[in-house]
C-alpha cells in the first residue's frame, strides 16, 4: 500500500484529479481523500485540475444534451406515429370538410374588382409547395367537386437552380395530370414569399392549381361561410 500511496501523492502534485488517480491505481477515492487531503498543490497543478474539472463538466453537459436530444426525437417519433394511426380512411364527408378547410386557408377567395366593378368570372385556385397538401386538395376537386381532369390547370413556380424537366415530371406524377394541363413554368418566388423561407425549404417549388368555374368558386365560398357559422357560439 505504501507504493500506491507514494504514486498517488506524486500524481496529485502533478495536478491529477482523484478520479484519474483512482482509475490509474485502482484505489478508492475515499482512501485517496485520506492520503491526499492535506497536500499543498502548486499553481500549475491547481490549474490543471481546474481545467480537467471544466472539461469534464463540458463533456458531461454535451453528453446530457445529446441524450436529451435523442430522447426528444424518440418522443416526437412515437407521438407522431400514434397520432398518425388515429386518422383512418377519409369518408366523402371528411374529404369535403378537409377540402373546405384547405381552401379557406390557402385558396384564392378575393372577388376581383376592375374599374370599380366586381368581375363576374372567378376561378377556383390554390397555390402551395407541400405535395401532400396538393394531393389531398386534388382529391377534393375530383371526388367532392366532381371536376374532370381536363378542366384542371396547373402552373409551376421554381427557383433558377432547379431543373425544369425534373420538377415538371415530379408534379405530373403527383397530380396524375397530363403535360397539357400544365400551362406555365415560372422562375423565382412570389413577392409574398421573398425573404421568408430559404429556397431549400421548397425542394419542388410551388404549384398553382386552377379550375375556371365561377359556379364552383361561389359554391366553395358558400361552404366556407357555412363552416364559419359553426364556431360554437349560441
């Protein structure tokens, strides 16, 4: 034991922590405390111990942060998976309500006024960058509003670095529309979107879906007005 104590004193004076000495000599820290408690340390040794403590604290903090991040991600995945399973197959009524809500939030609703007079023609139009939202909206048009594909028009807006053909093919596959349904492809983003989102947040640009049907426009607006009255107030 005398040899271990001598080594422990030497290591301590060199600025090693109790943890380091305990691991190296296989001596309990309680024993080291009795051996080394009264040893006077040089400034150099104290500085090394302080640096080791700070470094250990930082490593511990980083490890805890990584663990917390991992746990948060796992909780997020579990919550999303459980919530996703709550949504079953959409009924026709569910799809109608969902389509109304999508158009209420994202669709073209303002009555156009030219020279002080309201236009009598109003298209049904919605623009978005989320492929899944667009797919649901098209189901609403086809299955609820009974719009034929030949009457659905699409326009794409993309960034200059994007490949026109690949973006067009992506939206064609998703929408299941013919190339003849796509009238225009624009480069750049709308003024309302500039500076709000980086281009990599819109990997497929945005697509505008339009149906030139004034009767359907007013029908959807009427559905929205009806939904707005169901706000729970007496």
